[in-house]
C-alpha cells in the first residue's frame, strides 16, 4: 500500500514532532509512509535511515510564487508530481483547501484531512492526536523516533575518538532566532560546573549565523577549549551518529534539541522564547525556563535569565 502524509510546517522541530503520527500510520497499515515536507525541514538529512519512512518528497513552495509548487500553477505542478506515485491514501495534517484540491487532482482514492478552514491556533500535538483518533481510532502517545544504523555510530565513534569512560555531552548552542540563543557565559558556567565533577567532553552544535559563531568562538577561546569539539562544519547527517554516542544533550530550542531527543538521548532544553510544548513534548526532554517565569512562550525574551545552576542540577539528576 502506498501512503502519503503531508506535513507542511516549517523547520526540523515541527517535522520531528509529527514523527509519532507518521509511525502510527506505518504500524496501522503495515507499510512505510512517504512524506511531503518543506525543504527547510531538512528531512533528507535525518530520516533517510528511519524504517517507517518511505519516500521523502519536497514541497517546493514558500513566499515565492515562482517556486514549482507555489502560486496558482503550482497546484497543477504538485498534483502532477504526486500522481505518478499512485498513492492509495493521503493524510493531510493541514486544513488547507489547496491541498485537498491537489489530492483530488492527483487521483488519490482515499483522503484524510484536518477539518477544512480551521487553521488558526491549532495545537501542534493535540490536533493530530484527535485527527487520527477520529479517523482511524488510533491512540498516539509515543516519543518521536529517528533511527540510525550501528555501523555509522561505530565509525563516527572511531573518527572522533569517543571514549565510553568519558561523559560525552552535546551542547546545542545555536538556534533559529537570536532570542532563542542563550549567551555563551551561561554555557561556560555549565561547562565549568560539570567538568569539576566529571571527566567530560563537549560537542558544540550550531549553525553559521554570525551570532551563533560568536557564541561558538567565545566558548572555544575560553579555558575549556580543550574539552570542546566544534561541529559547525558538519552536516546534520554527519552529526547524528555523534549525537547518538553522547550521554546527554543540553540545547537551546534548536534542531539539535529535537534530533537528540528523537535519537533517544536525554535532552535538557533551554526554553527562552518559544512555547513550552517545543521543549517538553518528549519524555526525553527536560525543560529549563527563565528565572521568574511560570511558563514560556513567544516574546518571553528570557535567554539572559536561564540559570546555569538549574541546568547543572538537572544534569546531575538525569545523568545518574
């Protein structure tokens, strides 16, 4: 059976959050599921070894109507692109009339979709849970899972000389926006506290934005530079097996917080300026919110108020 799921939200995090629903469909129909996602989901870099995923199709559409799937004519282009796969069923995790029309034009016999025209303020996990319960009587209550083969893990451990007698820690110091990026001084305080009690090594995961590089360089120019390994010149697919070799992750709300928890690594999420659901949807996630706040959401602007002592205490709690 050929099944397509459309998840058109942006970014790595939203794509990872939807994985339990894709996996539930795969179990229900005893078949891997193809997905249609945006290019900035970077799904090809971390789902290529995940058994319940079949084809990864890219939705070539953003604010530029000249994209292949954008604008009026993009409807016909996407319908044409999907039709050649001869899907039997489609699950549209979206209320868009556009996708409904495309599915019908593609000749897909069975269409499941969120209720049309109800897009506003849809909860990112509760709505798909209700969707699959209502349509297939599926109860979905699993953590996201990204799979990677043992050979890749072994080769990466050799390449980076990862010692199992060392506590290996991923630090996700980047983030998609400046308000999510906790200052270097906070990470340095955490590094100092942990290195005082553990023989440890820190792997620094970040992007190439100027502010991200400034945080990276501040850490690498500190007295702890010999404990740190930079990962910013590697692709996500190259970093995955290294994450899998770590004992714990400490990450801003970033691609790496989502990926490390989906790889089964206990992940301390530093939630400075994003709805808390993005840092606590998995049992592998342990959120830290800014001092003085009861929760966190957009415009909390709390990156300066993340307490390194709280991070350290949570680290001690979960590492033992």
